[in-house]
């Protein structure tokens, strides 16, 4: 196709004298607008965070003291004291490897205006952390000791019933992790004054809604949108990390490609199901 330069300096295709088909230069802004990321909330709430140095083999066994297993008896004067001892149970966590390999050609690196290797590596690290967060959310939802079935929207009665379930088992609700629709219900919930709702932090990155009846209330996109999870963080779940998020780089010279390998070995598990209550809404 023949191109003509008009006196005005506009580059046109020459197929029209009006210059309506203009070939305008395209400018790519040099700062990458990153995709939105989920707020990852579960790691700080783990009752146990077991690191690689504490997992010498392929799995780790956590011993749990059974509640109320040692009974004290009334003893008559001169009578023999009865024998008793507490009992224990165990939870075994077996870390599993999760990972991804990212291949980036030399041409992509040469032609990109962004540091594509570093950007992809950072995204891979986040994706592995998000995997851990989602595993915890699934564990808590699947193994909750009690479930409160709510209506179309969350109510104060739903919250207090779930708290009562934990308290009846001897636990205290320290945290309430809610899906996005339940978060909306809370923001529109009547009677927040009586619910003792207050904003306790300006750190929006942790999605802290506030405080209800002494519980920290946070939003998580890894929790089902219509659900809420109440936990006693001192007893609810553990995370065993055999290998932390690890990024390794190697070059494939035959294909002229750079690779980033991102891996993690971890397991999550519920310690006491009675320390978890779930609220579902429709």
C-alpha cells in the first residue's frame, strides 16, 4: 500500500483525500497496571504454623489433648482414690507439593517494556500463597463442627447462634471470616449498635470490617460468598509448611527461553472441629 505525506503532516493511507484513515502512533504506558489480588487472611489466624525445621520426615503428627477427659470424682472419707488419666488424639498433616513452571522467551524479554520475568515470578509466588489460603477456607467449611442455616440475608440471630455453638463446646469465637455477600449483609444489618460493631483498623488490605461481639470480622474471597466462618483461632486449624514458597530460575538454551519454577510443599488441617462454626445464607 502506498503512503502519502500530506502538507499538514498527517500520515494517511492515500486511499482518501480527506485523511480519515489516519495511522496514528500508539504509545504503551510504561507502568503495568497489575490485576487485583485477593486479600489472604488465614495464615495469621492459624493455631499452629509448623515450619520446615519442625517436619523432619514426610509428615507431622500433632498431638491434641482431649477436652474433659480427666474426671475428678467425689471420694468418701477413707475410701480409695479412683485412678484417672486424660486421653489424647492425633492429627497427621502430610505436605503436598504445588507448583508451576513459567516459560518466557528471550524475544518476550527483549520486546517487552516491563520486567516480564520478575513480574511473572511475583505473580507465581502470590498464586501459591493464594492456594494455601483457599485450602484453609475449604478445610474450615468442610469440617465445621456446627452449621447455622440462615435466610436470604445474615441476621444477628445467626451470628449469636454460631457463637453459642462454639461456647457450648468450650471455645470462644475470636474471628469471623465472611464471603462477599455476607459482608454486604453486615454493612446493611440493622441493629449494629447493639451488635457492638466498630471499626478497629484502617488497614484495608486485611479487609477488616470491624468488631462484632469481640470478634474480628474480615472479608475473604476464598470463602463462599454466601457463607461465614466463626473460629477460635487458638484451636481451629494448623498449617504445616515443608517447603516455603520457592522460586528458582533456569535457562533453556536450546529453546532460547528463560524459566521460573515456583513451588511450595504444605498441608492444612483442622485441629478441633468444634472450634469452627459455619453460617450459610441463601
